[in-house]
């Protein structure tokens, strides 16, 4: 399995794990929105790696996007810790 495929699988698993917090009632709707939108953007950048010509630029984008996603989700969790249930 190539590294790019593993990256896509990891991002999908990460998105699933972030949504599990909402499914079990630990976070609210703001968190869900932030986690879904930022995770989808991260996935979009990951998929773009299959058609990129500049591997180095793509890898840098993916890395910085992952840091932004984790930061955004952490802030959203701090703000919106009210459960959905």
C-alpha cells in the first residue's frame, strides 16, 4: 500500500473518531461543524496528492493542514463542550 493511500485511510479514520465524540454525546453542534468541515478540507488536500506534480509542496500543505485541523478541533471542543443529547 502506498503512503498516499495510507494517508487517506488515516484521515478518514480521524474524521470518524472526531464524529464519535458527538455520537456519544460529549460535544455539541459547533464542534461537529468544525470537525466535519476541517476534516473534509484535509481529506480534499490528501486526495489532491494523487494528481499533484509537486510532491514536496503537497506534503507541506498536508502537514500544515493537519496542524490547523487539530488546532481548530481543539478550540471547537473547548468552546462547545455541551452534549448533543
